[in-house]
C-alpha cells in the first residue's frame, strides 16, 4: 500500500490492474523461496566480504601473463 501511495495512486488501482493482467494472462504468479547459507558457508562468505572491504587477501590487477608469473613467484 505504501508503495502505491508513493507512486501516487490508490492501492485499489493496483489491485484492479493486477486482476485484469492476471485474467488477460499477462501476469504470472509463482512462489520463490529464499535460500540461506549453512552456518559454515555463512561464516566463510562473511570473512571474504570483510577481506574485500579491507583490501586483505587480494592480488593486484595483473595485465599480462608475465606479470602474473612474476607475482606468483614472489
């Protein structure tokens, strides 16, 4: 309802348009479940996000294969 109001129309208009679209076959309805990580994966992802934000454990931008080999060799 709040979104309809923020768009400047009554919620009833949204319902009417959705009903018409459903009857016309242009509105599809499906259920989507939200997926979640298991605790171990969540912890690993959180650590990776933290590393990216702090610039930790990231390799520099390498433009050529020679640069990559030199970087890997140390």
